C-alpha cells in the first residue's frame, strides 16, 4: 500500500516538473497594418486612447460590422514622439499617409480652408483643424505632426487626435485626395500650405554644380534629422551673393530653436562641405 502511494506521489511530482513553459500568458503584442486584413483577438474590449511619451505606442482596437460577425478585430498602433517644439507632437500610425503617387514629400495645412482647397484636400486634416487649440497639421510620408497654440493643453487635445486618426485609418478613409486646381493642374500649391514644387530637393539637370551639391547635402544629411523631429526642409534658392534660402516646415516652423538649427547646424555644414 505504501508503495502504491509513493508511486502516485512520484507521478504527480513528475507531472508538475514537466509542465510546459508555454502555459504562461504571452507578453508579446500583436502588430498589424490595417491594409493587410484583420487579426484574431480574444480581447474584444476597446481601450480608451491614452497619451504616450516618446517612442511609446498606443494600442487602439476598433470593431467593424464585419468584425462583429466574424469575431475579428482590426488593431492599430499609434506611436507618438515629442519634438523639440513643445507645441508640436508627431504621430506615427504605422500607415502610409501620403499617396505613393504623390511627388511632394510633405503637405502642410495652416488653416481650415487649406484642408478643403485643391490640390490636396484632406478630410482628416479638416477634422483635426476643428479641434480647439490646433493651429496646423503637417503630413509626412508616414507620420502626422499636429501643432497647437501655446495656451492649449495636450492632455485635452491628444485623445481627440488619437480618435480621429484611428477612425480615418480603420474605416479606410482616403487621407489625401489629389484634385485638379483651377488652372487644371494637380501638382500646384495647396491653399496656404503645400509646397509649390513636387520636391524642392529633387535633382534638376538645370541646377549648377553648387546648387546640386547643396541639395544633396540637404537631402542626405539635413532632411532625415528634421523629419525625425516632425518637420521637413524646403530649398528656396541660392543667390549670387552665396546665400542659401531655406524654409522649415512642420514642427520646426514654429520651434524656438529653429534659428539655432539654421545657424549652427545647417549653415555650418553647408559652409564646411561647399566652398
């Protein structure tokens, strides 16, 4: 009898030690683009958008009518990054913002009228501009920078921005519509916002050697850093006196440190490489 009890005790001990590690709840996060389809998820509750610090992600889940029938959930992760400008925040929804066919590298909306005017009207930008305190909306290739007035509070604005971006992407809404302007072209300047040229840093066979070198430096060394801060840079010309004309966009447009960026950063680099 004692032998039988000892055997059962030994078997239970072996069973406990042989329990697979995969029984522990997984801590990994699912990451999906809304282009590719739907993810199966056992959690059906929706999370309220929350503010996140630099390099953190906010996970927002929304159920479409199709998802309600199939049990599938569309998942979107919106990452936010603080910028050197305290009145500008960069939102990265892991989703293409500008159309692939659009030649311009960015679009900037500086007032509500520019969001509905050709050639780049945007329903999402119009909704964002309707939020109290929002002063401008900037679209990069895969990010959105929102500027606010100094007296506005991010704690009040950010949840609304999260909700609007999430709704636009999960519903399949067109972010930017390319429409013809009054002159019949589709590549002109948007009202009070978009650049007049497709890309001011693009190669032009008519450029002088110096201008070509300036554009290359701006494209390869300056633009990536400025885009990281939620903005972009525009080349406006090179004078006979040797002055380079530039314009900062997005978060950098109203940043207090923009003068330092132009003087100590960009000017110093151009003077070092271009003689």
